[in-house]
C-alpha cells in the first residue's frame, strides 16, 4: 500500500501542469457517448493506417512548387508535424532522387570494389547478405533541408515543408570496415569513390576518416525490412551524421584512391559559396539543429496549456540539451529530452507551456555532446553565408501558428 501511494505521489508530481490541464478538461464518469462495440474487419496480409489518420509525404518539383504529382517530384518531405517519437516509418522517410527510382532486381545487382585494394571483387547480393551485419538508428538529412526557410520565411508553410528533408530509421547492413578488411584496402588509401546505379550517376568521394571507417554501413535493411526501392534497394551506403548526398543509393561501385575524385557532385554541386566568393568543399557533417514540430506552421493552439514538442539532431553525436524560448529568444529554459537520445539520431524534446493569449514567438536551441550549440540566424550568416535554417514560430492573438525567421 505504501508502495502504491509513493508511486502515485511520484506520478502526480511528474504530471504537473500537463496532468492538471487534462484532468480539468476531461472530468466525467461515463462512456455513454462512445459508439457500440461490434465485429471487426477481416485481417489483412499487411496493415494499413487507420482511415482517420491522414499522413503522407509532401512531393515538390523545386523549392516553392509543392504538392505536385509525385511522378514529377524531385524530392518528397517527411510529415514532421504528424510524427511522434523519433523513428520515421519507411514509407514516410523523406526521399531525394535525382533521376527517379530504378527498379533493380537484386539477383542481377553487383557491387564492384576496386582501386587500391589487394583484390578486386564483384559481389552479389547473396555475398553481401551472408556477411555479418549491424543495425544502427541514425538520421539522414539532405543538405537542402531548410532551403525554403532561408532568405525569406513564407508564413503559410508547415514544418513538413520547412524541415521535412530529414528522417530517422534503423539501418542494417555490413560494416564498411568489414569490407575494407575483406578486400585488403591499401592503408595508404585516403579516399573512396561511391557510385550509384541510377540514371543520375551520382558519385561522391568519401574521405576515409576513422569516423567513417568505423561507422559506415553498406545498408540493405531499413526499419527491420529490406530497403525500400526509393531508399536504394537493394544496397546503399549509410554514413551516420554525414550529408545526405554521400549516402549513395543503389550502390554499385566503391573505388579506393588517395585523392578526392572530383565528380561534378562535389564541384558544381554540394559546395557552399562563401561571402568572399570562394567555395567550401567537402563540408560533410550535418551540424547541430532543432525544430519545434508542435505548435508549428498552420496549426492552431488553444488558450492555456499547450505542450511544445520537437526534434533535435547533430551529425557530431548525441543531443545533450535543448532550450526553449516562448518570448522570442529573450529568456530560455530547458526542455525535457525524451529517451532514447541516441548519437546522430533525431531526438525528441518536450516542454510545458501555458499560453496567455498574447502574440509571441517560440524558438528552440539545441546543444550536442561535443559542445556545438545551434547558432541563431544572424551569427550563422556571418560565419557561413547563406545555408541552413533557423526557425521560429509566431503565434498571433487568435492562436494561429505561423512560420517566421529568427
Ligand atoms: N544513387 C543516388 N544516391 C543518392 C541520391 C541519388 O539521387 N542517387 N540522392 C542523394 C541525396 S541528395 C540524398 S539527400 C539522399 C536521400 O536519401 P533518401 O531518398 O533515402 O532519403 O540520397 C543521396 N543518394
Ligand atoms: Mo540531398
């Protein structure tokens, strides 16, 4: 009895303002209004979402041209405003494909491994599936994430639109280090070319740092099942924490060398034009970031209690702190980080807030285990010229939430 009581005390302390708000709203004692129970629908081979859940990716053909027919899209964004927890369902994982989605028969797929190796190999998928595998939960983010929120902030967009080019999955596959040992990569090799099997011929040079050698994965699985075609079936490179473009889908070739291979993807594209006119190349880590997913653009909130929640991530490691401001970055307090807070994975944060009805702006700021703090927009532009995104939500007196720049 004392045990039960003390547990209850702990619970009610933790419930705090959120619990009190719910209890006040929900006080009643009957289920009289609930529809009757009855026989259910037949069981099915695969499960569909509830007909009451409307959740989908947002296909766009170019920044600002949204809701296009998916067949005309160059990317499609994950519905961050409708997701809970930290894992993105595979069918809602954001997608960026430069030349459509090739249909690859795994029986015909091959991976060529050559260059500075003791032995060139052409591997089949059966060879690869027979190798030891690991699984890791990590985010993938396109460097274009936020392009729509950059120089101006359209007020009528959702967080799916401004930040939907990031997702977190569990990725399963062969450790890159296993393959490196298997083919006997020359220790003098410092770069690796990875090439995809789609029409766009995306190919990227990857520096063979200790981090990449120890964390890289030749992934064939995603959230417990084989990769979906959109995400590289039957094989993709997965480099936790590194820019999306390096994570080559439909992987068919790895070549080891001593210099970057200077493909058009790292010269004409995926470089950062700086304020002095020079371009930054091989800026490969995804930096610390966060976004409030609720309340977020186009939502409406009620007066009184509101739960603020969002996602934080860093390509440098674990998120250790998220701060929230509900007064436009004048004062800050710590949000609660929900477990698990995994390194290089999206991390959920939450905070209580009682909205007093006055127009305001809410902002989040995250810190990772290496001490990197998400910068505000002005200092970021001063340091890096124009890339990345900052995010505030403006809430007007009617409770309408709009996207604005910090
Ligand atoms: N072969 C190939 N790999 C690719 C791409 C591509 O178009 N072709 N797109 C890249 C880009 S720009 C990103 S952001 C990620 C997107 O991965 P996803 O579609 O699984 O989210 O894959 C990268 N790998
Ligand atoms: Mo990308």
